[in-house]
């Protein structure tokens, strides 16, 4: 179960005013948080201890970055998968995704215990159910990308349970989080509704070490923690509407870092939400899971 202490108050730890902050991942060996600003085509690296920030510009909108076992990152850009090396700052294209769907783009992703990456696509106009869920494996012959589910307008998440047997995926406009069983071979089975939201839209989700699911709520100004059974355990309010994703980091993985966005907010709303687009943090009692790495495997 998550902590039973008073609801924490998120603290702004980086005043960045990102247009569309997303995809935070904690790299423990660097004691740093990497995340992206999709709209501004930026990758950011933030060291909480020193407050040092370094940024790189991607060739196009960058939607997620996930660490690989060689020190680079597998990145999702709008139209395909790239390798990003923070040592050189270079982006190298590895695979186009859905070239037959020019109105789609990639969205969020995660790494499972087998070193596979799960990611989704979405309709760039957020109107048509043309998005899908994919899995990518690294093989001796390059990246192998497989299609697994479809019918998403805006796919989000995804996240994997601690035992690797469940995959959680959001369709944000539908206000639903779905759960799948994941087979040893990496197939998705037994799709069901895990949770439904009323006020706001599920954005990024992540699991902690107890199997709880932490969901950032776009347009709802909060982060919700669900039990593995889908029961809402707590809701943490934020001082801005568009909350995008949580990552656990810091000492013992007991700090929740949360990205937010200014996108879609009017001048009037932004005047009342001056912290929108910033990076936040709060403490948790149940630690997160170590960030898994993309690697050659099954």
C-alpha cells in the first residue's frame, strides 16, 4: 500500500515553463532526471542536487527517451525511433513507424523487464482512433518493431507491473486506462478496463515497487495513485491543470518527479497558473522501480 501520511504538497524544483514537458526517466548512475519538451523539440537533463540543467535539440518533436545498456537512449521522435547519445548530442534514425499514417505520430513509451520497449502512436489532431500499441526489440539485425493493438486516439502510458505480467495503457480522450496480460513471448492478452476517470484525462502512468499505478491527469491538475486492483488510493493536487507524467528517483527512489505543460492553456489560465510547465517533486514512502534499460534480448 502507498503511504498513509498526509497528502504531500508538490514542490516546484525547476522553473522551466515547458510547452509540453513529458517522459521523465531517472538515471541513477548519473543522479539525474532526463525528460523532454515535445513541442520545443528538446531533451533536458536535470541534476536535482546541483540544479544543473543541460538541454539538447532534437531533429523533430521528441516524445520519449528510454535508456539503453550502452549509455545511449532509444528515443521516440514524431515519426520514428532514433538513438540519442548525450555524450555527442547526436540523434541517429533507426526505424520509421507508420509511414502509411502521415497524420499520426509516436507518443509515450516504457521498458519492460526483458529489455523490450512498449510505445504507442496517436492521431496528431487528437480526433481519429488511428493510433496503436507497438513493441520494439533490439536484435542482431537491428530493431524489430511489432504491432499489438489499435483503435487509440491518443495512446498514453504505457507502464509495466513489477512482475512484468501486466501492461497498462491509456487512451486519453476516452478517459480510460486499460490493462493487458503480457505473455513470455511478448504478446498482449485479456484486454480490460483498469480504471476510468471523470475529471480530466489519463496521461503518463508508472508503477511503483508495490505494483501501484501512478497516473498524471491532463486537464485535471492532479496525480492519482491506484492499487493494482484499480482502486483509487489517493489524489495529489497540483497548482496547474496539465500534469503529464511521474518518474521515481532520488535516494531510494522515494522522490516522485512530475512533468507538466503549458500547452492548451489560455493566457487567462496561465495568469492563474504561473507554475504550469515546470518540474515538480514530492516524497513517497513506497519506492519506485529502478529504471529498466533497453537491451538486446527476446
